[in-house]
């Protein structure tokens, strides 16, 4: 989980998004994955605060976001 969240963040940093809205959308989706990672890896997180259901929802949201960007004919791919 921690590696996934860090790698996604790194991809976002390296992506050179052409619009602030697209960048903000990406990080808006990524933040859920990052928060769920913290509940699994940080000592301050209360026991039982991690949720496999929430993680699945965040990952599904990321995949849906990617699919939507790829299907959007107005999205500039450069």
C-alpha cells in the first residue's frame, strides 16, 4: 500500500499536467488512497481504522478517473 501511494504521487509529480484542473482532479482521487495507506501504516492510526471496502472504493475511483480521461475527446494528450 505505501509503495502504491508513493508511486502514484510520484507519477502525478512527473506527469506535467497541462491544466491545473486535471492535476487537482488527479490528486483529489489520489488523496483517498494516501489517507487509507496512513490508516494502515502510521502508529497514530487507531486499530481497526483501515477499511478494505474504502480502499477498494478509492482504487475503483482512480481507475474510473483514468478511464474517463482516456475516453474524453476534449482531453489533450501531449
